[in-house]
């Protein structure tokens, strides 16, 4: 998403994910231009009844729930605000906490930026 310096953006992502094995966690982070302010929280389901919650204030700082649920589809929500201090591109990034493992963001997942 192209962003403009000094503009306040609200971000909300509603995602569904799976992991290759239950010992692999989904890690989410933002990436983008220099920031005046960045505040977001990530709520990640790690099972049908357990949740991990974390807050971040910097780009490329991942949240790490430490476990996933393998092939079970689980929800994750990212919500926050962002004020860039330079023009550029904002991205929501994801990865597995284990280099040789996989995490999949499932069809129907979306982000809204206002």
C-alpha cells in the first residue's frame, strides 16, 4: 500500500492461517517507510480455545505465539495505526518462526486500511 508522509492510517487485518506442524508459529510484522508513530496489536489463536496477544511499535518486530495448530485453520487479527514520516510502501509481512517450516495465510483473509 502506497502511503504519504504525515497521513494517519488505520489498519485492520482479519486473517486465517495454518502451520505445517503444531510446533511452528505464525509471525506477523509490518514493513515500510520511516515512521512518526506505529502502534498495533496482534491477536493470534494458537488452538480452538487459546490466544496469544502482543503489541508492537516498530517495523520488522515480530509477534511470536510459539505454537500453531498444524492443519487446523485458526484466526489472527492485526489492528493499529500508522503515521509515516516519509512516503513509501506499507506491507504486512508473515513468516514461520522455523526457517524450514511453512505457514499459510488462507483464502478469504483480508486487510483494510483507512
